[in-house]
C-alpha cells in the first residue's frame, strides 16, 4: 500500500479479481454440490477400506460433503477410526460414519465386516477398495494386503452387491497406483501388487460380468500423494542402499494432496464407464488412459537384430541387449 494509506489502482484491481475468482470458485463448488444432490453419491451407502487415514479419509470427507447416506470405514487403526466417528458425529450427525476394525488380508474379517456393514447400513452401493501398504522388506505382507486384501474385497463386493445374488448392483473403485513405472525401480513388489489391480479390474469390468452383476468397476491410479504411506516409504525399501536413488526419484515428482485426489474422484464418478482407468497426478484434473493393445506395440526385428519399426512407444534408440536376442538364453527364436 502506498505511504498515504490509499491503494493504487492495480492493487485494487488485483484484489477485486481475486475476490471475484474466490467467489466464482465458491459458486462453482456450491453448484457442483447442488447438482450432485440427485447424483451418484447423494443418498448412497459407501464402504471404504483403509478409510481411517490418507486417501481413504479424504474420500470419506468428500462423500459426506456430497450427501452420502452412510459410510462404513474398514481399517486396522482403531484409534484413528474411533476419532473419525466422533468428529463426524459433531459435523454430520450420529451414525453417519461407522467404523469396523478389520484387516483386509484376513478373509474372515472382511466377510464379517461386509455382513455388519450390510445390516447396519441396509445395503452397500459403492465400495472403495483402497487399503494398501508399502513394505518391501516384508513383501509377503505387502502382497497379502495389496493383492490378497484387494482381491478379497473385490470378490466380496460382487457377492454382496451383485444383482445375480439379489443385490442392487453398484460401483467398485479399485485403487491402483501411478502408471509411470519408471519411478518405481526401488518398489518392485509394491509395483507388482498395484499393476495386478489393473488386471483384476479389467476382468471384473468385462461386459459379460458387469451385465450379470450390475457392478461397474473403475480403477483409479493416483500419482504421488502426501500421506503417511509416502512419507514412510523411504524407510520401507528392500535395502538401505536404495534410499538415495528412491528419494532422488521422489524429488522429481510433484506431490499432491489427498483432497485433490478425492475431488478428482468425484468428477470421475460423474462421467466414468465401467472398465475405465483414471490417473490423477500433480494436483491436476483426472484423465482417462487407454490400456495398451500389445499387438500395436509390437517391436519388429531384422535378421541383424536392428529395430525396423517406427515405435509408437518406448525408446527408439534403446539398444537390444544380448539377453533379449540371444535365442540360447531366452528361446526367442522369432528374433532370428
Ligand atoms: N500416497 C500415494 O502417493 C499413493 C499413490 C498411489 C496409490 N496409493 C494407494 O492408495 C491407497 C491408500 O494409500 P494412502 O497413501 O492413503 O496410505 P495411508 O498409509 O495414508 O493410509 C492407508 C490406510 O489403510 C489402513 N490399512 C493398512 N493396512 C490395512 C489392512 N491390512 N487392513 C485394513 N486397513 C489397512 C491404514 O491403517 C491406513 O489407515 C493404497 O492402496 C496405496 O497403495 C497411494
């Protein structure tokens, strides 16, 4: 502000513009909430695994704001779960959020959680299959939670919500991970478990299954997001030697908040088709990705092992290593 206390014209203009932008933003959000009243979340009962923290908790908050009827959080963290029940009771009324302690890697606990959720909410419309961990040193546990747990939850969703089982159908949202696997060199097992979830979703979303079950399946691949999982990840690698490279990779990425991912999921739910795969990264709006058709990505070789095709994907100048083209090593006789 100038010394005489009056504002110069450009500052005034900037302030008016900011005010208008923030008003417009608020109006837009209110409008979105209004249009959501009869939409996909309003009045729905939602089941979220790993909902006591990070992304799961952000999804829970967004669903409440957009008029969800009841939300059931499944998590191993009883303290955080209890805290969420108390705080949402104050903001949204009693019984809006139910917490059930269950470990997704234990099938019997998940069956019991589904039973309890069905009876306390009177049915489930949307399942967010979200609980996951990074723990490369205890990779059997990582597989048990990220793959075993997610597969159990997905299968039970079909059993409990499927029209073929007298359910009313609904939506299953599977949380995979960022598609850019060049940043996951230090997380081979985690990466394997997350890529498996894309395969799981694709099979369950096949039209023959969706027609029978009435359960639409979508896959969400968040980019790097600020949660406990990310913060602890440098200490969860297979070896301490990997830490420096891992942190260097992380530093190249833009980290986003869980709020942005939850907001993006709301937009996805408004438009998505079963089987679609979505990415939310760098704090930007979601975008859908096509899964590659491997035949269109086929690399062609001449006799002397030089690449002859104009590749649509991958590095054209990448040398072909002996291990790939030596038929003694790999039995790749088609190379010759
Ligand atoms: N944070 C990221 O950058 C990121 C990126 C891509 C995908 N993801 C995926 O998103 C999901 C959520 O991750 P987050 O970042 O919010 O992690 P987080 O650690 O912040 O939250 C995970 C929640 O899951 C719960 N949980 C862990 N193991 C469980 C089990 N066996 N049974 C039930 N609950 C369990 C935890 O107690 C916690 O409340 C995970 O599947 C993760 O792989 C995260």
